[in-house]
């Protein structure tokens, strides 16, 4: 572990439904060191995913500061935020969210289209990412030709292909059977231990949380432990 | 993996929907092109008219005739350099459905006023010598498989009885828009028989065709001619050939206006068809666009994908529409050739149809693109936790 990589200071977030304000997060303070693997647990509606979205820069806090790798995420414009996400964040969704019309290789290649890498360099990185997740032999397979576990591994390869420092995973095992879930957790653990990726994972699953080095709990928008 | 690849694969994601949309666009583009071609065909006579020809008809109506004797007065009018005359015959060839234009003309003067009818000299010579000789257009000859020397019998409707002719010449058009579907007989052949059977109808012509030296003097020459016959039993109405042809279009003015409106409605319909498809497409892919935004794609990229897909479908539909326009127009030409002798698809019409399809493609993508851009990533992913 090293210095603070993610710093959350007095973050408050609420949503508006018509004229009613619905508070979701209350004065969240959280520091995450570089290379840490943290699980974020809590009941439905506790604000876990909202906090993850704020860290990913796909949503903005109502107040408070969010620093990721020294960057004030909340202060970036939409355009700069999109560019920042492409360089710094790898996002893993619960339902994989692969493009059904693209095969595994093309899905993983997608984020690299935003870089200046040429075709050869992109191929090299995609093959490396798919090798890490153990799907080098499934490059030409489309999502509907893969199992849920394999789809999630492709999604993880897509998340790491740009070599981001921070990986955010939203219930990565929530849609998987027990064995596939264990495989995915092994993979995330490996990314953390071998490649020193900082990982923040939202989960309901205590067994998945056990793989993390630290677990924090959210309840009704407040960090309780 | 390129963006166009993603666009093309997205297009074929729902093959039936895409096929029906492309087919709808194709039929609309074809309908637009055919309607516009039909409107152009209506104006073909006016477009092919000569500025130095005037047409003199009875002021009351085209169906009333003028005395042939008026010729002598008209040809002396200042500015007139040539005159001939024609009478609508209106006979039936074998079957009433075999309609084509038949005129009794003066063989010695008529074709001198129409240099756009190219007739081989030997055929013209024979035509002028034989009383029952006729000259027909190349398109008309091809339509019925006629050739020089063939005997033709027409059954008169305006001039009762059977009328036997022999084809002695086939003319071709000097210009692209020249009508090659007409049938010209000797006026004297008609007139002499009228003298025998119904003398009251002899010596009457439907119209005089007048050549003038200076097209800019058309109005003045017309006034001089009409002044000659003012308060006579057969007052005249003299007009340029173009105005004369347009008067036929004016008779069907409501139909032409209707066709113009329909051609615009066709474009509106394809807009609705494509807009509906694009709206469904964008709605289904909102979560995918949200994922792409999460990966770092900007709203510009998303807009590009939506517009690209819409334009791709529009281009496919436009291209297919152009391709099917030719056979459909060919069928219409066969069926309506007698009424529209010049039924030609102009490249500009096809270009307008294709560009309209692309324009519709752009319009159809606007609303879905705006919606996709405005939808936040969070809403797109439908995260409620």
C-alpha cells in the first residue's frame, strides 16, 4: 500500500423526483490507498452504486470533494470527464454490458479506439488483456456464444485493456453461479495483487467481500463501518 | 474494429425491421421519382416546343375548326415566314386502347416547320407523292412493329368509316425530347373524302402552325393575326407553341398539383418510417450508449453512431429505390406511353430522390440523438441502487 489514491471529503448526493429531494449519500468521508482492494457492502438503496458512480465520474456529487489520483473529478467538464474516464477508470458492470454485435476481441478493443494506438498496437493490448482473463481462445466469440462467467471476464478485459489504475466493479458476481463468481473474484484478486490495480467493488455477497482486503459498509447513505 | 463496422452491424441487428424500413424507403424514393417523372412527362410537349412557332386555333375552343382559307390572310401578316396546318383525326387502330396522336397535315409545308422530325429524303419524297401515304414516329413504329411499306387501317371516330394508309416514312427526333409517337397523313386525303361525304366539314382545319422570324415579336404577331379575324364567324386565338402545349397541362392542372403534393407527402411518409425506426433503435440502445459513455466515448461519438446508422439505412433505401425506379418506370411507360410519349427518368430526379432520402435520414436521427445525448449515464444504465 502507498499514498491515498482516492479521497472522498464530505460528499453529499441527492436526487430530485419532481419537487421532492431524495438524499442518497450523507457527508461521506473515505480514503482509499493506491493498490487497495476494497469491498463496499450494504443493503439495497444504501447508496453503494451511487458512491461508485461518483468515483467513476459518471455522476456528480451535490456537494463535497472527490479526488482520484489527485484530480478533482467533480470539477471536470463533461468532455474532460469522458477523457479522464477513458484513461483512468476501468468499470465492470453487474450485467457485463457487452456490445452484442461485437465479438470478444472487438468488445475489448472498444476503449482503445479512443486512444492513438494503431491497429497492431491495439491488437497486442487486446490479446494481452484477454490472456490475463483466460479467454485468449474465445476472441472471435460473440457475447451470446459465451457463458455468464466468460462474458464477465471479457468485461474485465475491457476494463483493464487501457491499463487504468482504478477498477470499479458494481456487483461483478451478482449475476453469476457460485463457481463463476469464485473465478471472477480470483481474477480481481490477481489484478490487485499481481498488477497492483486499485479496486473498489460493490457487492451483496459476503464471500466476494472476503476476497477484498478491506470492507466498508453503507447504510441509508452513511458509512457505518 | 471500426465505427462503420459497428454501424453496419447495428443496422442488421433486427434484420426484419431494417429490411422493412429499407424497403419502405426504397418504395418511397421510387414513388417520388416516378411521380416527378410523370409530372415532367406532362410538360414534355411544352419543353420541346419551338419559340419561333405560333399556333392559331378557334377562339371558342380547340374542338372548333377554322376555315382553311384563313391561311392566305395569315401568311401575309408581317413577321410570318411560314405557315402550315393540321387537323386531329382521332381514329382507332384495331382496338380503342391502341391510342396515339394522328394528324392530317399538309405534306408540302408541315415538315418544313418541324425540323426536329428527321425523315430520310427518299421517304419524304414518296410520302409527298402518294395520297394515302403516312409518316409515323420511330417509337410508334416500334410499339406496333410497323415498318415502311406496311398497310395500316384506321377506323374513324370523328371522320366515320375505314381509312386505309401505307407507311411511307418513319421519322426520328432530332432532340431527346422530340415526340416520336405521332402519325401524319395527308390533309387532302381527308379533305377530299369530306367533300364527297360531308361537304360541310371540308376545308376546315384544327389549327394553323405559323413560323415567325423573331420570337421576341411573338405577342405582336399573335395580336396582328387575331385582329384579322375579329368579329368573324371563326375568331382566332394565337399563342406560342409553348403556351399552346401548356394549355393542355392546365386542363389537368388539378391532377398535376395533386401529384406534386403526393410527391412531397411521400417524402414526409419516409421521414415518419425512418424516424420511427430510429426512435425504436435509440430507445433500445440507451443502456449501450450509457456503457460507451462510461468507457469514455463522448456525446459526439454517440451522435455519430446514431446519425451514421440513420444515414446508412437511408442510403440503402435510396439506392434500392433508384434501382427499382427503372423497371417500374418502364412498366408505366409501356402502359401509359400513348399519353406520355416522353417518359424519361431524368438523372436530376433520381439525385433529388436520393438526396431527399439522405436528408430524411438526417432529420430522423435528430430526435433520437438528442435523447441519447441528454440521457445521463446513470439513467441510461438504470441504476437505482
